[in-house]
C-alpha cells in the first residue's frame, strides 16, 4: 500500500518568500521616515488648540464686557505669545514656542496670524490666529 504525502514543494515556498520580499521592498520606504509627518501633525494640532483657545477666550471676554456673565475670568491676550495662556496648564507644551514677530492684538477682537514652531530638525512650523482680549 502506498501512502500519499501532502505539503508544499520547495519551489512553492521559495515563490512565496520572493513575493513577500517584493511587497516589503515596495512598502517599506513609505513607512521608514514617518517621523517628519508625525512632528508636523503634532505642531498643527498644538496650533489648532491655540486658535481654539483664543476663540473661546474672546467669546468669554465679549460675554463679560457685555454683562452677560460675571465672575468668569478671561485671559488677557495682547500679543501672539499670550495665547499660550489660554491652553490648559497656561503654557505651551515643552519644545514649542511662538516664533517670528510677536504681533500685538491690543483691542478686543483684533486678529493676527502668528507662527508656532515645534520639535524636529528642521523645526516644523504652523500658523494660528490670536484674537485680542485685553
């Protein structure tokens, strides 16, 4: 009586390994240096938080000045670097800073485009909007 063996031949296994090697060779370069994109996304996220904080602080300042609410403190924003005080904790995350001209936004509702720089080499930058709330 003859027994029949089953399994893959050596040539089939080599073919699968070659195909996997080709797929890895084409996909790997796309994922090797994702750190630059991640650093830029982090700076964009912090800049968006600054814009949102400035807008919420402005709304609070308008409500206070019109007498709608009282007792809720607002953060004084007179220049770009002051917007960091609107974030939870009152400061920018470590490694981030407002760069370029520290534009004044002296009057209530004045707006200025400001630049934030973050981590990375070269340093990643993003813009945010400062809204005056004296």
